[in-house]
C-alpha cells in the first residue's frame, strides 16, 4: 500500500511541475523596426553613407530579435506606404524602432524627412513632398512599452538655400529643430547632432553617429537611457567635440534593454526518486532584505558628479525631497556640455542655438557678446528716391535688450503702432536682430495693437509688445490702429484643466520652442485674448493674451472662454 502511495505522489508531481514552470515563463517582447537609407537624391548630390548605414543597422537589429523592414532610396509615395505598414506592426509590438539616414530639413519650427524624388523648390511645395517627423513619432508611440526614433538626418542640407520663401521675414534653419514630447510616454527621439548644427556624413563606411550605434546597440545589460548617453560620448570624442547627439526622452518607469544581461546556464534536471517521508526541518528565519537609502544614492551621485547616476536617481525617486536639486544639477550639466560644443564651433549659428535652447542660461552674456562680435556690419544701400515711412523714427532712449523679462512683469501694451498687411491665419515674426538671419524671439498676432516702436532703420524697427521685444519688419507695421478684422477667437478667457500646483507658461510665440516670458496662476480669470493660431501637430491653438501685467502666447488646452468653449486646432469645441 505504501508503494502505491509513493507511485501516486510521483505521478502527481510530474504533472504539476511542468505546468507551473510553463506558467511562470515570461512572454518574449515583440520587436519591430523600420530602417530607411536615402542616398540617391534626384535634386541633390548623392550621399555615400546612408545606404551603408541602413543596411548595417538593419542587420544589427535583426541579430538581436527585431522584425526589420529595410528600405532604401524611398520616393515620397513609397515612404508613406512603408510608414503606414510599419505603423500597423508597431500597434502590436512592445518595442518599435525607426531609423532614418538621409536629408532632413526644418522650417517654421517643424522637422521633415526628405524622400529622394523631392524637388524642394519652395516652402509651399516642400510641405507636400516631405514626411513630417511628428508622423513618425506617432507611429512608434503606438507600441506597448517603448518607441524609438533614430535620426541620422542632420547633414548639411543642399535644399535650404535654394528654397523660395513665402515671406521675406522668415528663414529656413540649419540642421533640425528640438522636438517637444509634452504629454507623451514611453518615447525616445535621438538626433545625430544638437539643434541648429549639422552632422558629419563620415569619411569611412559609416557616419560617426551610426558607427557609435553599431558599437553599443547589442551590448548586453545596457539600459536604453545609458545606451544613448554612451553614443553621445563616443560621437563627441570621435568628432573632437564638433558633433554631439541630443536625445528627447519620456522613458517608462521600468528599465528597457535591447539585449538583457547574460543569464547563468540552466542546470540539467535530475531524475526524481519516489517520494520518501522525511522529517520536516524547522523553518528558518527569513533574511531581512537590505533597504536602499535614497538620500545616500543622491549624495553619492553628487559627490562623483555622475550625470547618469543623477538621472537614475530622478527616475527611481521622482518625488524625493532631493529630486528637484538633482534635476537642476542635470540641467546644468546638459547646458555645460552644450556650451562646450558651442565654444568648439565658435560660429554664429552655434551661439544662436545656445540662446534658443537656454535663453536664461549661465553663459547668456558671453553668447550675446560673441554674436555681436561675429555679426558683420552691413552698410545700408543708398536709396536714390526717399520712400515715405509709415512710422516716424523717434530717438531711442536706450538700446534694446533681449535678455528676457522678469516673469510676471511685462510693460503695458500702450504703444501707438499696430500690425498691418498680415493674413488672419499668420503672424509677424519678431527677431533678435535687424534681419532674417537672426533667430526668432517672438511673434505678434495679425491684429495686434498698442505696439511701442523705439526706432526704425533699413526697414527694420525695434518693437516692444508687452513681454515680447525685438526687431520686426517695418513693412508690416503701421502708425495708429491697424484696421485689421477681428479674430473669431478674441474674447475673455480663464485658465482650466491645469495642475493647481503649477503655473501656466506664457511664451514669446505660439510654440514651446519660444522662451517663457511670464506665467499665469492656475485659477486666473478675465484673460483677454486677441487671436488664437493653429500650429501643425498641436491639437489645440496657441492664443495671444494679456492679463494684468502679463502678456504673450499660451497653449489653448488650458484656456476656456465665457461660453465654455476651447480653441481646438479645427475651431471651437
């Protein structure tokens, strides 16, 4: 009878154990990738490396378990079809990766990838020939865990100087622009070079950025955030500081690895003898787990000035009392790294890019001084016949300053000039200097009134409109009320849907790329809105507003008029 019981126990064990092991086996991540290399452009010189870069990246991703779609020399139609197919795959994946090598361009603050058949004769046609970066971000962001966009597309662009503009006061930027990931989650966008700078195509088989990716992407146990910090360091070393990749991230709470750490080899299963009754040993006292002290983690990272360790502390302990201090230290380190690349380049574009990225940075004064020293003095062209000017030229009481305005302390909008001749779906750019080669510092609504004009010279005027200060084209300024038609979005608004412990940012123009000039409290009412403008990629409009001594542009998601309506990109809802 005892033998029968032992045989029954053995049979039961053999049935239960395999089921329990199978139930605990983790599901493997589903990984997909779209890799594109555009080399043979119809309207530009052939790029030698994108095709090589794409093939090498595709092979590497395939070797670590990605289902890869490799495409080369994509025209506009093929590019969009491939992106649509990839978007469907990304919806059923855990990790989705998009890699692009080729030409890209930025205008009006948005980034676009250029197919090989694009002619790029003007800004008006270019927007229909290219593929917007926001479409790519939307595709990879459909994945369950992480979407990654890798852009080796910051090469010096042959199309930028040949494109005809629709407005003489605007210009196409060099390199690609920063991207906002506000409200996103589980997304990483990596640029081969910092905003406003170009990336090397490389003298060898691959570009410096792709070379660094190939060296680290299959390294076991390398967390994704640390992986791209390693790529940045290797590219900076390889190019002598001329090129520094930049990432924009909203990573998930869990650590993500392209290749996990090597696990110990599985031990062979030994045959199990029939169970024999044994005396039950007394249970051992469980070992108390060792608790990590977050403050000690923070202090260790600070002492070592280890940026990676500080970022890891912020990710793991976002609500710790020292988290805000850690974020400030990381921001200072990022700014210092960026400033080092600016000093290495020592050119106008680099210093202007620094001021756009860090308008109130530690090196602002030095950057402004170098811009003044490097800007050539342009002698005015003699005009044989004097042209009547719409605005008298007063003597300025003091030279203009473009160092920003103290938050919540904007001058009154009581000037005698107004905007004239701008369409009601457009704005007038305000720049940091008298010419289209200077970066934008703000925008004025098509129906703006009360503009103060200090002086005008060579068809550019020094203007002040609340917190927005700079130079604007004299062509679009008029003495007195502009007589422009009213905006359908004008009226009285209040702040809604905003965290009560935070203030609503007011910026110099209708985009997050403009500096913050002032702030509104989360319960502000009686806000006067002049106009709201739609911007590509934003679900809500940006509204030009004034409230007490605060003025500028704010995002319409947090504004509602007295009728209970909000300014969506398609109209009121």
